[in-house]
C-alpha cells in the first residue's frame, strides 16, 4: 500500500515487530537476518492471523524520490522471496531426551504462528495443493481423517481418544505399507490440525518463554562436556590446552558456587516482572486462567532449579570446592565453618574428601 505517510498505528506495529525479533532464538545469524528482513517488509498489523499481509510504502514524491516497490507485482515478488528465505530454513530437529535444539524449534513455531498466522496458512495451502494432485490411493489420508475425528482433532472431549490409544492407532497407520510421500502427507495433515487449533498461538508464546532459559543451561553443560572431551585428546604442547583448562574450571565453579542456578532463577523471575507483561502487550491474552497456569509452571521450574543447582551445592564437598578461587579471608571463613560443621555433626560432612582434608589440616 503506497501512502504519503505511515498510519498512526505504525509505532504499535513496530513494537510487536521488535518483540517477535527480540524473543527469537534463531540458532544462526542467517536465520535471524532472514526474520528481520521479513519483519521489515511486513510492516503492518502482524497480529491478525486471517487478515491480509500488509506492506506499507512511502510514495516516491514523499520519500526523496526513492522507490520501495514499483507495483503490486514487485511487492508480491519481494514477499515471496523473503517468506521462502525464512520458512525454508526451518529449525534443527529437537533432541527431546536432552532438551537440545528445543528452544530454536519452539521459537520458530511461535514466530511463524504469531506472524500473520503464517504457519497454519502455509500448511493449509500445502494440504490443498496436495489434495488437488492426490492419486487415487487415499487410504492413508482417509485413515488419518478418521483418527483426527475420533481424537477430537487434538481437542479435549469426553468422547475423544486418550493420548495412549491415539498414539497406538497412529503408529499402526504410519506402519502401513505405503509410500514416503503418503506418510509425509499424513504427518502434515496432523500437524495442520494441531497448529490450527484456536489457542495454539497462545501455547506457543508460553512454551517459548519457559524453555529459553532451560535451553541456555543445556548448552552450558554441553559446552563443558565438549571441553572435557577435547582435553582428553589434546597434547601437552597444544596452544588450546591452557585456555580450555581455564574455561572448564570457570564453568565448574559457576555451577558449584550456585551462580548458574541463581542466573536461571533470575531469568524465570524476570518472566513474571518483564517478559510476561511484554507478551501480553503483543498477543498473549492474559486471562486469569492462563496467568495462573504460567505462574504455576514458573513456580515448579524455579523450585526444581533451586533444588538441583543451588541447594545441592550448599553442602560439602561442593561448598569446599567452591572456595577454590576465594581470597584468603573468604577461604579461612569457609574453612572454619566446615570445621565447626564437622565437629558438630560428622555425618553431615562427606568422609572421602572433606573429612580427610579436615583431618590432614586441623589448624
């Protein structure tokens, strides 16, 4: 749409654009750049999942003679190019057994769902095109339709199949002797049924907020695992040896001193004070039921993180190891506390490491 000046709602639209971009866990610089270019082009209202996709252009006469889009065809070509660059990149396959790549996947789904409803629109169009070119053998597709109908299309209902029964029937369907294209089409249809649910975009916002801190923690531990692996095979003359040792020590102390756990707690508390309010301004409904659920999930996450990454390291031998980089006064204070703890309750101090050192250096 060519105009002499941008609409009055442009600042609000730009705020939502910035929110989508800031919260996007891209996984790569090229992916982030592709989204930024797409958001710059779709500079209208991106909150409407069913409305038209708007690109507002300033007329050359009001833009120092600069031409943004020559005509509507040029604008459509630009949009298709930017959409292809972003949507075709997708995301790394999540390894759910150790949370690897979960955040980039959740972030991609959130953006693709909340940016003009692109994901359900594209999947719907793919399904329509696939259906118009389908062969005569539609047995698998019909079976999927029956499954989705009996399961309530992913909705909860008194007559819907429970999760276990649905997964069992789904496995039987996909194990049928059919082509890869037919199986892939069946999966696409089920994904479409899921993302087309009324509240799916709301769930995608909540999940993305909750998993990002956990993804950072997972990457932290995986990085240290990689360092330990490299240290096993590096020769003593390697120029990387000392730097890897220092990084390994730093990461180890971050964990046992509780700093990593405190950072994660701060991230989750920040969701309540900052991120949640921002999300409510840009698409999250914020109903009382929804807010109660988010609060409960954050409380569970914070409680578990405190138990695993803070409380666990308050006792010996971790409290002793945490003194490794302490100055002399801090070390003496910590050492005296351990001596008093051992004198009061020997069973409260580990025998193999801390007790042995306390016996070796009683004064």
